[in-house]
C-alpha cells in the first residue's frame, strides 16, 4: 500500500518545502490540478528534479486529447497521469497507449461517475494502472467520503490497482486501510497540520501495520 501526498494550494517553492518535510514517509507526490493551473507542468518538472527518488503524479484530470497531454506530462517528468473516468473510452485508451510508449502509468479518477460499479468494470478492461474513487472538495464540504465507493470498486476491479482520495485524515485512515486499497491519497490530512512530519510518520506506520 502506497501513500501519496496531494499538493493543491501551494506554489513551487512551498511544494518543495512540504515534500522535504515528509519525503521519508511518502511514495508519490501529487502535483494537484490547482498547482498545474497556476504553475503549469513546470511544477511537475521541478519536483521530479528535486526528488528523483519519489514518483510524481500530474493530476491533469484529462478529459480529451489524452495522448498529447500524457506525452507532455511525461516529458515534464510525471510518472503517473490522471484521466477522468467520465471521459470517452477512446480518450482513456489513448492515454494508456501513450503511457505505455513513455513507460508511465495512468490513474483513472472516478470523481462524479454515476454508475460506479459498471464504469469501474469498463475502465478496468481498458488496461489502466489505477482506478481511484474520489470524493471531491465540494462533496467533502457536505460530509461525504469515499469509503463505500472503495468497497464497490474493490469488488469488481480485477486488473487495475485501486486508490482512494478525498478527505482522508489520521483518524479515518484505519477504516481506509481495512479496505486495503493499493494507494491512499492524502492532502490536507497532512498539509493542514503544523507538524506535517509527525502526521505523515504516523500514517506511514499505520499503513505498514495494515499492509
């Protein structure tokens, strides 16, 4: 089980500072969509150059022209690129094909997918690397989470690895671990704390115990 740190509300120097504090406890650094919007793919490039031993995920939430966007993210140093599960099958196929050419991975984000079980099966058949259940920021604000969604996709996904994102904190992590996803994605659950290192260390400990 891997731990991914999601960076959403930072610029590049802040991102480097945060990663430096917790790098010993994480496996993947996510350059979140807001960072890509504000800083461009340069953020991916600089984080990969500063922390070459960590995997870097570019959260592009690709919806169209996937081959091109995956290629550009790969050139910037991304190891994993996100594509939306709500996008066309041809888009996801294009992303997978380009990722294979580049030696990279595709994570499909199931945010806002209505028929989760059916779509997870369809996406799984397209050869993606990860399928991620994701309660977005707007739904977290009204108290929703992704735990039940994770159990749903764990039942039907046969090939891809599973991931969960959205509002995971230290006190809810044990419930997540119990469902045994391959990847746990945490943002504010680490970055909102004054002592990020201590929280990340505790999360890593819990994941190792549960793995």
